[in-house]
C-alpha cells in the first residue's frame, strides 16, 4: 500500500487531486452547516452560537493571564452567565415582541461576550462603556454582571453608544436600571463623556481608522487599571498597535463557535503593564 501511494504521488495530476481532497476535508462540513443554517435560521448578521467546551476553557485561561484571578472563579463567572435563565428568558421575550423578530432566532447565546461578562464580574468596574449596541445583547449581559456586582455591594454603570436610533431593543426592565444608551455617533458621544472609564468595549463602526480613533478618544478617560476589549481584533491590528504605542499589554482570544459555520471573531484585550 505504501509503495502504491508513493508511486501515485509521483504522478502530478493524481497527487494534485489527493492534496485538494485532503485540504477540502477541513471545510466540507461547513457547507452542510451553511445549508442547515440557511433553512433553520433567520439571522443575517451578529450570529448566535455557543462556544465549544474547550474554547470556553481557553477563554478562562486567557482571562486568568490578564487579571491574575483564580481560574475556578473565572470559570464560575462564565457559567453564571450561561446559566442565567432570567436573562435568557428576557432576551427571548423581548425578541418576540420586537419588530425585528423576522430577522432573529428565538435563542440566546452570548459566545465571546461571556468574556466581557467575566471581566465585569472580576474587576467590579464603576463605569463600563460599550460602543455599538445593535439589539443590545452585549448591553443586557454587561448590565446583568453589574447587577450581580451590586448584590455584592459594588455599584457600577453601563453606557452604550449607537448611531442607530432603533438600537437597543433588549435594554428594558431591570437591566435598564444600571445602563443607558447614548444615541449618535460614538466618537461624538465619547468626546463629551466625563466619567473615568474602567472597562471599554469597542464594537461600533468596524473600519480600522474609526476603531483606532475610538481608542484615542477614550485614552484620557481611562483609569489606571482600565481594560480595553476590542471586538474587531480578528479583523484589524488597531488595538494591538494602540497598546504598543501607549505602553500597554495586548492579547487576543480567538473564538471557536460550536455547530456553526461562522469562523468566529475574538476578543482583543489591552491591559496595563
Ligand atoms: C456589531 S454591532 C454591535 C453588536 C453589539 N455590541 C452586541 O454585543 O451584540 C455594531 C453596531 O454599531 C453601530 N454603529 C456603526 N457605526 C457607528 C458609529 N459611528 N457610532 C455609533 N454606533 C455605530 C451599528 O448601528 C450597530 O448597531
């Protein structure tokens, strides 16, 4: 058999098809997933999926390196968010009521945003800013973390920014008690921002220049130990560049969606040395 294979490899065209077949095996399953998703899902952007089990552990490991907090505690916060049935029911109920339900699936999965949640639970920030709210999935998750912190005696406030006046339909009920959405261009809203920022999440206009300008805009407001999370860091190097220019550390967590064709984004993490 070995001899036969080595002879086959010497014929260029046969070897070509063997190599193409082997390479395509990494992707063919995805086409099946795309087909299933095309039939079963109504989403066309900001897709819903869980992280794979091992990717969740990767996330906890990365957060441990950044925060130097206990691994078990980090994992418990990630699971706290996954098991928050009140939050999940809220998201599904508000989605059902919304006029955008025709483009949404009635499910609630936070994927990489779970990392955002864990940072809020670990750092107990007073001010959290997320640029780009969309439906408000990140907003309610971050507010849920702030509400848990409040139960433990640590108060904090969330600010979201979005240029779309219809953004944020999930931000209702108890979650709204600790959060506020600033409507308008993110950089204009941030330029007028007065409070010191402990946790900043970039997820608005995904052009590289806009992303970089957001970091420059909020730089004067960052507290000493502030953490910046970039939702665009799988696509641009801007958070890494900004971090290097300002003497900050930078790491990237790469997300792996479970049972979904989307290749995954990630979390860029900029933190003080
Ligand atoms: C990827 S979505 C945000 C997703 C959200 N962070 C989440 O967790 O689901 C990007 C959002 O940024 C908003 N956006 C785009 N350009 C903007 C700008 N210049 N200023 C403020 N928001 C902007 C869009 O309206 C959109 O709702």
